[in-house]
């Protein structure tokens, strides 16, 4: 018989299948001892593998994880091995196409492409705000890149870690944290009963791990640290741990401007919970739906009013996630005398100037299909249009389901992209759209053939994108 956990209680991704039943035993005046977990002492405390108190081996640690967590960890490591296979083959297979004729780039060079070059330059030389881009180490204004990831590279470089290795390890750790949080978020999707569909969390994480643009979680880019903080921040918000959510979001804002959109979404989520929007909740909370405001349905009016009054005092916390952005912009202003420096360099190098949406979309369409771009760039502009269309559909679905905060997060990104000269980096942004992966995981549970088809197509595209990045072709 399944049971529904009360809101705010984390029961993990899977439930314990339960203890066995002792049968055909002769009756005895002395009750049989209770079965004991193999990794626990007789008193129930952890450990037992060493006299000093506790087996700290990796195998013991994995045994303590819930089954779905172990499965997720296994698939995550398998995906990293898949990336390693492409990393070891693509640079050699495509040698001479983008590097000097007859040469094969080193693994570090293959990993350090595009923005990774700029992050490494900042880690090595720092910022020089106001200095023309062509006089900076990589020939572009490095102020366009947020300081979080270069600081991480520089910190580990002080103790001897090569920049490329630090980037890969950050992808392994932060990407794993993002996959874990995404799996937890999938179990909180409306209508999900983890007892009936125990694999929903792992499925969501696998869809994201096998995403076409997943290469950017594995290489020295800022995506992995951002997502490794942003997804847990949203998970904390779903559990009404607002302080934790804001601190994690502030950390994410050190890495990417998308932290601003996350901060806005957190504020909207807080307001939705505080104002008690029950429009998207089931009439009967026993239906198994784990939604943000479900706890309001079980509180008496006096307790609800007291909680709401108490939580309103937390409203100033939602300034915290944008403080790193304001601090970085303030540093650029103080160092250069230009308070718009970040926006100006975005416009100068990446053509991110305000443009009406219809003009931006038309320009992207023209570059994709009129033959003015080389085939690789034209193909990528087409991918920008497809990703943008997916984002629009996702935003509409979220609005129809009254998931206001998530709609704000995705919609605000789309608004910023379609008001630039052309669409750029929208496919990469799909990695940040957690509702896309969690809702897909729920929908695909009832359509196994579509689930298999999704994985076949997605993994194939991921291999293409990974090879393109490693050979220094534009990959979004």
C-alpha cells in the first residue's frame, strides 16, 4: 500500500522495499531478534566495518544511498565515461580541420575552446576594465564574463591543478549536484507518486544528462557551477527553505547573469506561497500531488495566518541573490568609470543591443537559411530557432498550469534573447530549464517508445555537439 509523504519531508527518490516476512518458524517464548541493516551497529548507529566505528569506504557509502540515488550516481559516472570516449577520439579524428595541418591538439587544448579560453585568461591575468578588447589577452573585452568561474580556476591553480583539469572536475562535481537536485525536483512534479513511479527522478536526470548541449556541463565552462547551485536553490525553495535558496542562488549569480532570472523566479515563488495561490492544487491533497502550497490545505486558519506573518519577515532575503551581480557591476564601474561597461562589451562583441523581437527572429532566420553563413554556423542558427520555439511552448505550458515562478524564469530568458540583434546561446540555455526535464520525465513515463526515441535522438545530437566543440566549431 503506497503512502504519501507530507509536504516538506524528503523521502528520497525511492522507498525501501521493506523487510522480509519470517515464515514457517516454530513458536518460541523468546522473540526472534529484529533483522539488522548490514551497515549498522546493533544499536542502529552507522558503521560496523572497522573497529574504530564505521566503514568509510566508497562501497559502504554507496550502500547507504537510496537505490535510486545509487542508480543515478552510476548513470552519471557512465555519462562521464561517454564524454571521455569522445574527448579521446574526436580531436584525433578531426585533426587538421581547425588546428594546424597534421597536428592533433592536446586534451587540454581540445577542452579549452571558445569561452573556456577567456575564463582561463581571466584566471591567469585578471580583469583590466576599460582597456580596449584588442589589447586584452584573448582579443575581446574579458569584462563580459562573470568572475565566479575564473576565480575557481585560479584558486585550484594555486595548488597545482591545471586549468582544464579544474574545469572538468568542476563539471563532475557541480554537474552531479545539479543532476541530484533535478531528480528530487521531478519527484515533486504535480501528480507524481514516487511509490507508483520510483524512476521518475532518475529519468529526469538522465534526460538532462543526455541533452544535446550536455557537453557544456563537462568542459571548462561556467554552466556546471551555475547549475550545481541553481537547481538545489530551486529545490530548497520548493521545500520553503527560503534562506538556503537565496544563499545558493547568490552563489549561482557569481557565475552567470542568469542568476538574476533565478532571483526573480524565487521572489515570485515566495509571493505565490505567501499569498496562498491554490488555483493549481487538487481538491483532495491525498491524490499524491506534492505542490508548494499543499501544506496550507492541512493547516488551520490561525496557524496559516501566523506562518504567513512570520514568513513575510523573510522578504528582504530575496535581495541576496542579486548582490554578487551588483557587486561585479560596481567593480567594473569603479575601475573604468563606465557604469554600463558590461552591457557595452556585450553589445560590442556579441551584438547584444536592443532589437525588436520580430527583427531579431527575422535576422536569425536569414542567417540560418539564406546561405550567407558557412554550413556549420547556418546549422547552429537553425538550432537557435528550434530551442527558442521549445522555450516558448514551455513558457505557455507553465503559464497554463499556473506555475508562475518557473514561467518567469524561462520567459525572462527568452525575452532577453529575442531582444538582441539575433538569437545566440539559446540551445545552451535549455540546460537551465529544469521544468522542461522534469515535465518530460513525467510525460514519457506513459510512453516507453517515445522515451527510447528521445534518448536515441538526444544522445546522437549530444555526440555531434561534443565533437563540434572539441574541434573548435561553433557549438552554441
